[in-house]
């Protein structure tokens, strides 16, 4: 019996999305911790649809236009 090691991802575009759990584990290894403010904001938007979450968080924490 062979083990299927193929991973579903957008390898052709070079992009893939980490889940929250994987992101937290990688961040811990790198010594990166979320600020208390960001943790509170993330908890507040977790029940919203993905697009709404992104727009709220990007508006607050995204790159500022000059």
C-alpha cells in the first residue's frame, strides 16, 4: 500500500494559504507573537465571512497609502 503524499495547493501560481494553527506554530518557532490588540480584533471578527474579516483587518492594519 503506497501513501499518497500529494498536497492540494496552488503550486502553479506559487501561492498557498496557511491555516491559523499552522501559522501560529510557524510564528512561535520564529519568535513572533501577536499583540494583545490584534488578538482581540481577530477574536471579534472570527464569526464574520472571510471577505468581511479581510476588509476590516486590512483597513486597520494594512499598508497605508502615502
